[in-house]
C-alpha cells in the first residue's frame, strides 16, 4: 500500500493516493484561455496534462471552493458529475448539489478508511471572505500513516497556526502557493513563497509539495521564489513538480 503519492496535473489539480485511497484536488481540465469572473478575467496559460478519462475514478474529490474557474472549470464540473463524493464548503455543496457534501471546519468524513477533516482557510487577508467567498482546506489521516495537510487557496498563517495547534506536527503539506493577485483585492490571495515556507515550519512539515503556482496569469511568484524560500530553511524537503510529474513518500 502506498503511504502517499501525488501526481501534479497542473494548477491546483493533483491526484493523491493516500493509504490506498484516491483523491483528486480542485479539478481543472479546460484549455488555455480567458475566464471571466465578475468584472475581471482570469487567464489560463497552460494546457492540462491529463484528461478526466486518463485520471479515471477516484474515491473523492477534495474541492477547496467552486466559485473560481482556476479551481473548478467547466471540465472539472463535468468530472464532479461522475465522482462518488465531493467534499467542499457548505456554500459550495449547496450550489453544486449532486454528490457534493459540505465538510465544515473541524468535522470529518470517512473515505475508504481515511479520515478527511475540513480545515479553516482564508482566500486573502482578514475580511476577504465577503469578496472572494468561502474556501476550505483538508487534513488526511489514518492510523499508522503520516498526516497530510492540503491547504486549498489559503493565504492566512493564523489559520495554519490553528491547524498546527490541533493536529501538529503534520509531516506532509500540500500548499497552494503562487502569491495570487487580482484587481479584486490589493493583497495576496494565496500563500507567497516565504509564507509557504513559514507555514511548513509552523506545521512541523518534513515534506512539502506546492501546487497552484503556475498555469494562470494572476500568479506573481513561482518555482524560483519557492525554491529560494525553502532553501533558506534547509530542513524541509521541497518537491517542486512540473505538471505530469509524481512524488511518492513512504
């Protein structure tokens, strides 16, 4: 049984196998182009490396939020219709219907013997939720296995401190980074690189896999800044994957 593996499919989308259970994070399968949202436009710059058919069946989708096309696009929505379970925010589950299930903060669901816990996340600075909407993160845990944190589009180190206070240390962290910025808010909407390194330290993480730091025009930082930030620490193993690449731990 694989303890943990992650195949990076581009943007926030990854296929995680943990304790023999398959999870897909924030499914995005559309081609590059412009994606209007309100009075602004998100620009996708790279194509997906796998189709929904190539991904195949999973036990559950871990969806940080449904309201932004860079986390759930048209192809992703079509994929959700085939998934047996989608765990997401309360508001997202109401909008999506189908097999979507709300996973409020600190509550959990059992998926194939893996406990999935909903975690607090904030998509920007304090007070941003009124403009950007609700987001969530996830903790994967199973007896005898290292716990795994999947941040979703969280920009708040205070939320990370809450999580570490309840569950730390968390040996494996999947961190959505990229220091995203749009005209909506004059602040980072996801972790910038030094904050990602600090989040890993707060969690006591030994291995970090960044996601969502490339493939869209609104990211202001990428692999170079992540490598620099984690090199300054020197103790955490950083796995910077190109789309299509995979890492296996344990």
